[in-house]
C-alpha cells in the first residue's frame, strides 16, 4: 500500500475541534476507503452500499447515532442522502462525535453536502497516486516532494537542477515509477507487484465498464448509455485539444446542450480536467475555448483499447494531470489555464499564483531545442502579472537553461 501526501493535511484537520465532519470524494478506486480506515483506525466502518444495513441506519435517531457510532466512517453515503441529515443533527447537538463521509459521485454527494453541511464539514478530493506516492513502498513511508512541489511552495527561490537526469541518485527508481504511470496510470490497485501487465489491463477495462454501469447511471439515470459511450471515445481521442461543443454535437448527432451536460458528468466523476482559456488581456485576440485532459492515462488507454506507445497529445495530458494532482496534494489555491492567441501562439499550461504565473510547454521529444524556451518569453507581453518561471517538460535527460527563469527539464525528474 502506497503512502499518501494528503495524510499530513488530514493530521492537521483531525486535531481541530472545528473539523468534526470530513467528506472524502473522488473517482472510484482512488483509495478513499483505504485511507480512511488506515488513518482513522478507531472509527467504526459502515458500508451504506449494503441495502439491508442501509435501511437500518436510516431508522436511527440522532441520539442513537451519538451512542452507537460516535466515531464512524460512512462509505458510499450518496446511496442514502437522508443519512447526511442525521449526521448534521448529531453535529449540531454534541461536540464529541466525528464522522467521515465517503462517496464516489461528486454530484450526488456534494449537492446534498452543500445543502445540509455548509460550514460544518471539510471536503477532501482524492485523486489517483502522484509520482512521489508511486515511488513509496508502504503506508508508513514519507512522501518526498517533487522538485515541482518544492518550487511551488517557494517560487521566489531558484532551483538548482542537475545538468543531466542521469546524475540523479534515484534516477532508476523515478524511471520505474514514471514508466508505470505512463503505461498504466496511477490507480492504487495497479501498484500491486504480484499483478502481471495483462492483469493490470484487465483491471482497467473492468474499471471503465464499472464506471459506465454504476457511476454514470447514478449521476444521470441513463436508460441508454450508447451516446455517452460515443462521447467518451471521442474525448479520449481528442485529449489535450480544445473543445468546440457545436462541432462535437454535429459529429456525434447530439444536441449541444446534451454534449455540455455529458461533459459535465465526466468532470464531476473525476475522469477529465477542463482547462479554461486564459483571456484576461483585452488588448490581444485570445482563443476562448477550453482544453480537455484525461486525468488518468491508464483509463484513457483502456477506453481506446490500445497498448504500447503514447501520442504527443496523451503525453501532454498525463503530464498536465500529474501537475494538477501534485498541486491538489498541497492544498494550494492555484488556478489552471491554457493560453492560445488567434494567430497561433499557445502555451500548454499556465498556473496562476497570487503574485504571478508559472508556464509549461510539454513535449514528448527526446531532445529539446532552445527555441522552445525562447518562444515562452513572449508571455511577458501578454500576462497581467509577472511570469515567475517558464518550463519545458520533455523526455530529454539534459537540463537546459536559457535564462534564470526559463528551464527545460526532464518530466520524470521534475515531477518524480
């Protein structure tokens, strides 16, 4: 079982008398139950997915909850939203009880949470493993911060990169974690060393099937999944591309509003990340369409039923997804964008911090040319806040610096 960076954040929450209800949400199989059980071993685990037990839990009064289950984990709580009202009642009447609510479907869970538990709970999103977490061997290991995470917390300090990834003492282990991530994604179950590669692929195919048959049906109560499946395939083929809703609707024979609603379901179930276009400079002609990224490359490969090589677009998405997960692990309030001008200039990823921006160009190339860094300098004329640093992330083992704040570095080295 891999260690999780977010456990340090949970330690802070667990000590506070204000955080008596924690809500874990995220995609299915991201380790919510495992994390809750291991980090809160003195809490009683209650599965709300069991229809018989669920009916009994609903009958309990607030006083009975307080006496029988003062410390409890309620798994798949979105299956019975009435229980959230019970937990609210316990919270309002007594100071001692603490609860952890787990749910896979963000829409169903969070709508009820926001209605009933506003101001009473902390919502924690759990994603597939990050590269530093993949690098750990067991639950008790310390999750080391990547170079990216170190920089993110002190962006005004310059990073000292080795001239070549090959000189990194832990390069072999980082490469192993990176290769697993590229090939199979980062769901915890797939890190079991006893699994064969074929068993991992079967797991991913079953995951896609379960996602469609359970999460999607829960979210949308579809009678016919076929249009949704067609859109799922369409989006995987166009990961790292901008989305034109009208074009998608025309190509798939669906109404534009239906496409928008379906894409929202993919977001709410943690399958995709939508990057809005940065367009704050009114003096420049900037594209407004969002860009889509699949959040797990293993799932993307399973949807496409492919093995082997990764395309440049898939590489961009898996790097973007890793950056997104690592930011969320740190619980930092950072906005994500892509940028494209009408004359074709674009930046793959733009992170907005309170005092400036960090830009990323993502290339699958084994060798990077300095022109890739030079073109990022144009950003200084577009942005409304300082450009703190510009990175080109690639498969090039050598580190290149055009200037102190313009760096090309190996993606596995930077993020591992």
